[in-house]
C-alpha cells in the first residue's frame, strides 16, 4: 500500500527549518491505519514481546494497537510531570532542542521483553532515551518500530537496538 500521499509535509513546524511529517491524514484512513499497525507488528510476532512502550505523543496513537496485535501490554513514556506515580527521568537531545522522558518506576521488570513504538525516527535521541529508561528498569528491549524513519538524519544508528519502519525518507 502506498502511504506517501497520506503523509503531509508541514514546513517550519514546530520551528523554522524543520519539515514536519504530519501523519493525521493517514490516521483518518481506516485501511491505511490497519495496514500500518499490522506492518509495525509483523516483524515482532512470535518474539516474546510482553510490553509495547509508546513514546508521547504520537507514539500513544500507534503503540496500544501494536500491543493488541502482539498480545502485549502498553506502557507510556511521557514528558516530565505527566505521570501520576514515581518515575525515572531521562534527558535527551533532539533535532531542535533538549527534553526529558519519564516512565513509572514500576512499569517494567526483568521478565519483560519490550518493543518501543513511535511515529517518527529522526536523530534518534528520543528513541535512545526510551531504550535507556527501559533498560534501567531491567527489561530487555527487543527492537524499536517506527511509522517513518528519516534515514538522512541517521537516527537508527543511535537508537542502540534493531530498528524497523514502515516508511523511509
């Protein structure tokens, strides 16, 4: 299925010089959305995934559906101050600044095998921060899966685990 017509380029968002890949047109198409979820999940079936970690915010749209497809649970990784329980924090750099991710300190155990899911892989900072949080809790990160990999930014090399994606730019 050709998904490229359903990805809208938005120049200068969230700041000048950034070309934002807007996935909302894709999300409103039920066939395309179903295709994306199955394509994200497919390489990870029969891999013993127990939890799917979704990264705020658009990772929250995809990760729960991927978790259901894999028969796994869903764990949110959020921006600072959004989780109601004790949380581990991980600062990271991104293509247009600095940020922090958090995960509940009891979200995962050493028995968990995790797939990390997000919408776009750019420089790899966000995904690497999520990998760090998961491993700090003692879980094993199987892989990270993305709807879009902006390959020209080289983020996959920085994530530290195998990376799969549906689209590559």
